[in-house]
C-alpha cells in the first residue's frame, strides 16, 4: 500500500468508527451505569469482536455469508435478539435498586464478553468488512490475505482508540449519576430503549 492509500484508509475508518451505532451506545451505557472501567472494557470487547470479523473476511467466509440468505438471516436474528435482550435488561432496572453505594451489576469479564458478543453477532459488520477491506488491497499484492488481516487489525485498534476514551469520559459522570438514582434510572431506560430499537432495526434490515 502507498502512503496515500494508508492515509485514505485511516480517514475512512475513523469516519465509520465515530458514526454512532449499537457498539457506541453499548459502550456509553455501560460506562454511565457502572463507571469508566466498565466502558473501557466494553470498548475492548467490541474491538476484539472486530478481530473475529477480520478473520472471517480474510478466510473468505464473508462471501459465503453474503451468498447464503438463510445463514445471513439466522445470524442477523441472533444479533438482533441479543441487542433486545440487553435493552430489556436495562429497561427493567428499578430506581430503588440504584443509589450512591451501587456496585457494578456485571463483572468486567462479563462486560468484555458482552461487547465482543454484541459485535460478533452482527452479520452486517462481516458484510461491511468483506466490502470495505478489499478496497485497500492492491491487485498486485503478494499476500492479500495477510494484508486484509493487517487492515482489519488496524481498524479494530482504531476502534478502541476512539471508543475507549468515549467510555472513560462517560464514566466520569457515573458518580454524579449514582448519587441521583432517578437520573441513573433514566440513563438505563433511555439506553435500553435505544438498544431495543437498534435490535428491531437490525431484525428488519435487508442486505444491500
């Protein structure tokens, strides 16, 4: 890749990453509810999930996903159901269970897994990777598979560089929110409604 191609890849990737979506909502909701570390760990999970999509794209499995309507539908519904599940869990949070002394409702390991699962269960990202990454692979590349892996890894790293600080910054507000149970409950319910909406949207989306 030439220097101009690398710069174009970085700029395009950053534009895609900063666009609000289900991953950003998940990172912010976990951070606001449970603190900065929760947001950063969730962002790390999301980034690791992207590495899974990178391997799928590199191995050519993304083309199978695009060609198989039933497989795409199954994975899409799994991803949509998982988002709805996370959203409903937030919506069911009661004000009485929140307060200044509230502890994290989920371990950092679980939050990491949630971030990765939320990302990996979205087949739209696999299709995006399959369409996006090859555009930056020169036709005369000697090792195109290796280059795709490198590009996908760079995209995942950039994702963490953007979403990690977002999660940390949102977490700064968590102490203020925990001291105000009604406000925190509102954050839970708003985030839950958004996640449910994203899940429903994903369930009814069609492949491009």
